C-alpha cells in the first residue's frame, strides 16, 4: 500500500507496507491543527490483520499535547488489534516533549525505521505497559498516593 496525503494544517503523511508492517512517515507539525486529520489517517492504517505500525518522525518539526494524544490513541488501538506502535527517528525536539510528559516510558522509540522493524514482532504488554518491562506488568504509582485514585490504579494495573 502506498499513499501520500497532505492535511490542510501543513502535516504530510505518507504510508507504505513492508513485510506486513505499515510504515507511516510524517512531515511537518504535529499539533492541535493537524491532530484530528492525523488521528483519522493513522487509525485507518490499522486493521485486524495489520495492526503493526511504525511512525517515522524524522521530519516532524514540532509536537504538542494534541500530537501526543494521537500517538497514545494509535498505540492503544494497535495493541488492541494484537499489534504495536513504534516511533522511529524521533527528532530531539519531539524527544524532549516525550520525556517531559513521561510518555517516553510508554511509547517504544528506535533510532531508525530499520531498527524498529527488526525487533521481534511480539505484541507489547498492553495499554499501560512499559517497553522495558515484561508483558503483563503494569505501571506503579510513584507518588504513593492513597484513596480513590490509588484504588483505581490497583484495579487497572494489578499493583499492591
């Protein structure tokens, strides 16, 4: 599959499939203006028979919270389909946003598309999985908070 599409917001998306993995290359700004169109395009690339997606971010010049939300939503859908979402060639400015938001712990990143494609295709551990943790081990609250939020976390992630 080869498709090239430009959004009105200045973000360009091209996609191709190699070895049953879809590779989407983004170019431009991943922000509030481009997020709705990008969400539609990325989710359309995910199918029950093709839930493996690598997003090449090498040409992305900016990413805000709306862009991060699209990436997390896409990862969730890919995981539900038994696949994965991997980010490749993440530029420094996007990497900083991922780190400052804490999402670098939830989104698998790779230096190149080739590196992302060469990793075993076993599905990730789930919505709250950490790329470095074994599947099935969820997140642990770092604040040690008690009460309803902590109780919900225990239910969601099976933490003590």
